[in-house]
C-alpha cells in the first residue's frame, strides 16, 4: 500500500464532497479514494477515508501518514504530529514521514524542534534537497550560522539561480567567518540578481544584517521604486528606519506593507512596538491582538502584549499573556523576568522570586539567542521551499 504524500502543500478544503466507499470495498479501495480526495483538496473526505482504512487495518502506516498530511493542510498541528508519530512508530525508516514531522514544526516556526527530523532525513537520504535546505534554514533561524553554511553549501549546484538560497548562504558564511564561501555566494548573487527589485531587496537585507542601515535603506528604496508592491520590501524599510529611531517613517513603511500583505502578522507586531515606544498603549494593544489573531503563536506579540497590560496595571491579563509566551519560549530569560515582575505586583512574592532566579540562571549566551528569537528575523524566508 502506498505510504504518503511526502511534501506539504498549502490549500483549503474544497466544498465539493463525494461519498466515501463503504468499508466493504476494502482498505485498498478506501486508501486510494482517500489519496484522490487529498490530491484534489477534499480534506474532510480524505480524512473520513483514511479513518475508515484504520478501522479495518490499524497498522496502516500510509493511513496515519496521510491523515497527518490532511491535518497539516488544515493547520491542525497537534493531531498532525500525533498521526505522523504513529506512522513513524510503524515504519521508522521512511524519510517522508520524518520530513513531514519536520515540516509540521517548521510551519509553526518551531525551528529548534524541527532540526532533529530534518537531520534524520539528511542522514538517511543525503540527496534530499528539500530536507537539506530546510535544515539549513532552521540552523539559520536559530543563529547556528556555521551549521547553516555547512548544511547549505552542498546545494550550490542545485540552487545556483535561487536568490534566497544564495543570500542565506552568504549571510551564514559571513556570520560564521567563512569568507571564501561568503564571497563565492555573493558573487553568484550579484551575477544572478542583476538589477531586479528582488536583488535590491536581498542586498538591503544583507546590509541590514551587517547593521549598515543607511546602505540598507538605499537598496530597499531602489527595490520599492522598481516594484512598490514587492512583498516585505516596506517591512524591511520599516525595520531599518526603526534602527535609526525614525519611528514615524517606520510606521509608514509597516502600514504600506500591511496594505500589500494584510495577513502577515509581523507588520502589526512592529506597529505595536512603535506604539509602545510612543506611549500609545491602547493602539499597541490593538496591533498586538491583530497580529495574534493571524498567528496565535507569535511569541513577540504575546510578550509585548503582556508588557502593555503590565504598564496599564492589568496584572491578571499580563500574567495570562506571559504564561502563554512562556509556553512558546520556556527558556527565554526576558519572559521569566517579566513574569516575575508581574507576580510581584500580584503580591505572589515566592513565585516572583523563583521566576527572577530562573531568569538569572539562564546563561548569557542562551539569553541573547532567545531574545533574538523574539525579533522574528527573516519572516519572508519562512515558507518551506519546494523540493
């Protein structure tokens, strides 16, 4: 029996629905019907078919794996991982199952948790371009730049014309002090990029990473002039303006990007940060809630919303948001410290003391890394690449 659809495709359930064959048709016919429904985007129908397969054959690896894919497409991550783990237990040697486990974490921005799955796929199938690329991105997003460069460099022939790949490789090599790899990647980026808006966007981001904010703004403005509706160009212009303390200019850029991409939470997250800096707490609350309505797992917005409630003296609400942030980033010293402050206001002295001790106990290196994760770096690169 076939095992699973190895890659994740975004899509919404179709409204069309046809009758699932009776269980008398047998597990093979039901499985094939489920696969057809899955390929056509009829997700409830596919789920029903694979559930029927499991009623008849509880050891069907393919049914569990494909149920995992169904739930991934519906962004129901917990049941997706449950099904994929069951499939893995039945068939631990199938790379496609591990790949989808990694993708399920990746799609939630849980890059550290995705790494073991992608590492396993690369070890078993070194030729898997998708797994290696995703592994490199996970290392990149968790600031393990040396490992990112090591994972990504073998893909240079396959990804020779991919601007995003060349950019990530160049930045990873620069951050990890590997000048030969950096220069080779940058030279190819210049060769392939030409004078396109996408090239200027990536060059702007490269300058931003180097903290060369004036140069970043120049490149990003060239990209915006050539393609005013290019996704994320105004977002990075906003970030660059924020670094220069030009909050009014930054707000204008984030608003422009939110008009182009209304369903991207990061613009509202940054607009909320600006509102906090300018003491507009009600507006900040609105922006952070807007971001969280799009992505409930956006740790930076949860954390900032807790700060807003703390400043406003709404300590019960602040504690609720701090608790939610801590579930997303349990080792973040800033979150523990904030939670300790809130508990002090609630006169829960012993708990507050324990939180402050946890914050102090986290090493400086870990603290810096976790705090960087609250900044939501490179949101435009987070879409899983195709194989």
